[in-house]
C-alpha cells in the first residue's frame, strides 16, 4: 500500500510523525519503505539519525532517478544498519525491513511534471509496492508539482491501493489550511479530479492527522491556574467547532499525536527505550504512533470514519 503524507503549511510535524509511523509499522513486523519526496528539504535522514544523508544524498537520489539523470535505481539506505543511533542499528527481533530513499542534497523542488518523470514515478511506485508491505511518501507541503505528479501516477496504477494523510497542528490557521489543501480551489480533490480520479473515491482515501495536540486535562498542565485552564478548555472547544465546520473533525480524523517535548526540541524516532528506560518521551506519544501504524492499513478503521 502507498501512503502519501502531506500538509498545507510547514511546521506541522508531518515528517517526524510519518517517520515514526513507519518505524512503528516496521516494529510490528512489516517491511516498510520511506520516500523523501519533500524535495525542497530532504531531511528525513536526520530524523532516522543517518548522518550521511541528513540533508539528502550526494549519490544518485530520488531527484536524479525521477529526472532520468543516470540513476537506474535511487540510492537506498537500510536504517537498521546505517543509522548513527545505537538503539536503531540492530533490527529488533520480529521487526520488518526499514528502508529510506532520500532525495538529493541541494536538489530543490521538481520543475513542471514531464511525461518521462511521471513514467519513472509510476515505475518506482509499482516496484516498491510489490517489494514492501507499506510505502510512505513524504510529499512537499502545499500545492506543488510533486503532489500533482503523485496524483497523476496513482491514476496510472489502478490496482495499487493508496491513501492520503493530511497533517495539521491543532490551531485555527492549520485547521483552515488543511481543509483548503483538500477541498479548496486546485486542492487535492480538484487536482485529482482533473487528472482522472473519481472525486468521491479520492475523498474516501483522505484522512487527517492532528499533531502536537495539547489536551486541556493533560498532566503537564496540572500547575496552571484555574483561569488558564478555563481559557484552554474554551480554546479547545472553539477549535473542535471550527474543525467540524471545515470537515476536519473526528469523522475525518484518523488519529492525533499529543504534544511531546522530545518532538518539539529534537525531531527523532521515539523508541521504547526513550519511554521506558531514559523516560524522555511520553508513553502516550508512542502509543499514538503505534495506533496510527495499525490504522493506516486497517480497512475497518477507514470505513468506520
């Protein structure tokens, strides 16, 4: 299955959330592949703690492959063996493969989609879907040629299942932006329909994920004054009403990730060691990633929304 991760604005936590999802999916015994299609800032390697590709690869990366610049296959990184982080360098018992395909360092966003670029993209998706249980594609934020290429490629792969995750923070601006990215002028639905997707079928393949959600009753807020807690509850209620009006509410939400200091201060994969041993990450955050890692491929979870 192909999963496309996108957001309308930067700073949503799209990349750190989607990398943690594939990491948890691999721990659950599945072979997973992560494609860094955020071509303007291919830094997924830094989140996986692979220093050699922290800003993209200097070898034949996804840019070179898609543009046909002498790369029959894009550079692959085996995270279990190439990560600089000690806790990631050995594949845990029962875990599946965890592979990163980085973009080129300094590659920049793709120009307008050419037929040859689209053809190579289709071939890549088809091959990886056969090889891996899950392929996560981190798409550049907002309306881009990359998003258009992905929409066109999936039209040409009718037998390959795919879904979209739209990431947004729990703020007024991000809620409105997330809705606009999907339903606004030339958003995913408009563009997808233009390229040949059935609008309603495409809508059914799109779900929202809230990131950095601060619950008013969270333990971190115990020390707040009564007035501050009341204000937070009022803000949360207002955001829920706004999300409902913009169709970004619970009925279209696949999951949410609570605010966690480790994700705010150092974007990285959250391991069980971070939760149980060093205790630098919250158990609720790891559980949220585990839950999403299961839901993204669970037909019942999508049909029930």
